[in-house]
C-alpha cells in the first residue's frame, strides 16, 4: 500500500492553554473541549498562550485482503 491508498475518515480538533509563561515553558497545559470554551477562558483572563491541535484519522480506501 501507498499513501495515496488512504483517505481521511475523521478530523478532530483539541484546544490547550497555559495560564502563565512558566507553565508554557514547562509544558503545563489545560485542555478544553471546544473553541467556545477556549474563548471563554481567554475572556476570563486564564490564558497566557494556547494551541490548537488537529488530528486526522486515515483509513484504507478499500479494505485489503
């Protein structure tokens, strides 16, 4: 099989934030379930930095025997 034999089956997004510079430097993050939750945390002053992670799941185009 080759890379072209696969297609995207699902895509998920996760949002993470760190509350302080020290947390960012030490890799300490809080996970939230949605962009709305991230925006709420930003408005509440809880966020120093944040990241969005996109995960794509690929499956074979045709099941191989």
